[in-house]
């Protein structure tokens, strides 16, 4: 068992990496518990749910809305949940974002924890206390910072995760390497084939690595006023691609990483051969590297994105492989990343 801590203003979060969901009952407090999951995860993993009322969301990004959050709050009310209650989010990134958001607004905030079941949620969405729902298609326009009491990561839950969803999670693992660990980037490159085959030890190592990278950054800047902005690498373009083209988050991030690599090379921060290596790694992980269509619409949607501040945007550049730098640029400069 490994344990990594995240310290936030709303409390500390214990991230436990363990091959055993049997630990779950010992983590849940002895107060009324309510479970939030989705219809895919429930099919495979309900036998590990605590004996508690369960709200089953329809799987997918389209469920991550304020209306759905209100529906869950209403359900909690009818179930008699109060300030002492505990909410457990058991599922992928959508379930985690939704659970954290509901837990942070219901009765001005109640305790919660996660069992993330997608690779993307295990290495990213469940870590760091950012919660959010989409508004009119714009990603995470309404949200909070609130740390879960615990995150229990059992990599065996990935056994039922479809391959495409597994690959989507790898995009965020590449992002973490690009931000903070050149060596791990090349290790991913060397073992791409085995990673795709889900080699147990490699997958565990990747999860641990990503959690540690993210925890280190969040511990420096929980509320994203500085260092944490680096975690948005690939997300300026990626979120807009996700919104416009309705492709999964991980795939949009992959395309967004290439976009960021293009701009970084143009700014003289990334060498051409490094950009080529990044594309090579993403391709070998069977992730997309080209924006499929509608670049103009995607660009226009960034103009409305929440990260835009006036006419400038805090864009995350790559400073070689393994380092990132946030530089405010005129939003118009983004057009030169389109290829
Ligand atoms: N809060 C954050 O810091 C943060 C960071 C990164 C991403 N996110 C959010 O995470 C979301 C993406 O997460 P995701 O890719 O997990 O999406 P998701 O939750 O939609 O899960 C993807 C699919 O996999 C299924 N699934 C999950 N676990 C499974 C399992 N073990 N077996 C079978 N099927 C399983 C789900 O039902 C769904 O169909 C996005 O909304 C993104 O904005 C949040």
C-alpha cells in the first residue's frame, strides 16, 4: 500500500494506492453514507459499494451539468442526508467531479471520498480537489475547490475499463511527464507497447507517478493562482476541442498537447525534435495528434473560455520535455498553433 497526501484549505486528502477495495469499509466514517456512481460502473463494481443508498448517473460527459447536480441534491434531501452524512463517488472522472461538486454545495459542504475507476480519474480527476460541472457545453464553468477525505485507488478496477478509456487516461499521464519528469517521458516511450497491454507493474508505476506529480503541484498552489496552472497544459485547446467536437476528454487533451507543443516550438521553448518525440509518444499510445476539424470554431470557443483574462490568456508552454511555463499571451497568438 502507498499513501500520498494532498494538503488543502478545506483539509487534507489521503490518496491510497492499494490492490484492495476491501479497505473501503475502514475508510468510510460511521455516519450515513450515500453513493454516487454511473450505470456502467454499477454493472461491474456494485458488489464493492457500501450498504447505502445509491444514485446512478447516466454515464458520460453530458451528465456533468448543474441540473444533474441539483437532481442529486434533491435526491440527498429525500434520502434524509444531513451535514454529518458522507458521499462516496465511485466511478470515472465525471462521477468524481460531480460527487465533489455536490458534496461541496450540499448544506454548505459535507464530507466525501472517491473510489476512482477509470485511469483518467485515478491519475488526475480524483486528485487535487477541483470539482466542477459544465454550463451550456463550456467545461467546468461552475465549480469549487474541496479536498476529498480519501481517494482509494485500486488499479484492478481498470480490468473492466474499455481500451479506449484506458488510452484516454494515458494522455494525462503524458501531460504529467511533460510538466515535471523528462525521464518518465522516455520511460513511457520505451514501454509504450507494454503500457498499452496494461502491464500491471507499469500501470501501477504510472498511476503512482502521476498522483505524486499532481499532489506536489497542488500542495504548492491548491487554488490555481500560479504553479497549478501548469496542470492545464494541453487543456486550453483541449477543452475547446472537447466542447466543439464532443470527443472524450483524454483524446482532446492529446490533441491539445500537440497544439501546445506547436506553440512552444514557435516561441523557441521547445526544440523541433522534442515536438516530434511528443507526437511519436502520443501516436504510440494510440492517441490522436491532429485536431480532426473545425479549428476556427474551436478557436472562437476559446475566446469565451473562463481562462481568458481580457485579451490575454495564461497559456501553458513546454520548456523542453519535463518542464512547463505559464506565459500570458494575446489570445490572437493562439491561431499560430493551428496546423
Ligand atoms: N477535477 C479534475 O481535476 C479533473 C482532471 C481531469 C479530468 N477531469 C474530468 O474528468 C472527466 C473525464 O473522466 P473520465 O475519462 O474518467 O470520464 P468518465 O467518467 O465519463 O468515464 C469514461 C467512461 O468509462 C466508464 N468507466 C469508468 N470506470 C470504469 C470501469 N472500471 N469499468 C468500466 N467502465 C468504466 C464510464 O462509465 C464512462 O463511460 C471529464 O469531465 C474531465 O473534465 C477532472
